[in-house]
């Protein structure tokens, strides 16, 4: 068998196994994070988690398939390992970048929700009046009203 074909088979097997392992790990451990982002809505967290996993599979398997082509024939075992290391390194970098992108977006959503949940200050602002009493300018910054 040609070593280029061996490189293709090894690349596909390792890439698919890595993609499955990363997706399962992120799905299992990311569910808790999603539940927090979605304010404890477990059903919605499960649905979003499943959609993220499906999208993750589609993008990664598509990238693995597109990146399969080898421009030069693999002549010996050294070239086989070099070709595999470059291809698998790029796949791992893409997996990591996708993970960091997802975490960034979900963390932004989580922070926005946390800011919305913060309470309104318990004391009304000081120095404000309900309406003009001595003219249009009232409050601590207004000049004193003329005495009659």
C-alpha cells in the first residue's frame, strides 16, 4: 500500500477520534455553563448544547475532509509523520479556536444576563426634586432663590 494512502487513513482516523472526544468532553462539561448562561433553564441548555455539538461536528468534519489532500507523495516513514503532524496540528488549532470562540460568546451572554439581574439601588439619588419649585433650575447645583 502506498504511504500516502496510509497517511490519509491515519489522518482521518485520528482527526475523527479527536473531534469526537473534544465534542463529547465539551458537551458534558459545557452543559453546566450553558445552564448558568440560560438562567437555569435545563431544557433550553440541553437543546443549545445539542445544537452546538452538531455544528461543531459539521464544521470540524468538513474542515478535516477539505484538509485531507496531500500535495506531495509520502515516500518514507519520516515524511508520513511530518505530514500527519502538520495536518493534525492544524486540526487541533482549529478545534481550540472554535472552543475559545464559543466560550467567549457564551461568556458575553452570561455577563450581560448578570448585569441585567443586578438590583436597582435601594436609595433614590440625592439632591433631586420632583419638580420645579423656585423656577426651572432646582437641586444642589442651582443658585439660591432670591429672598423677598
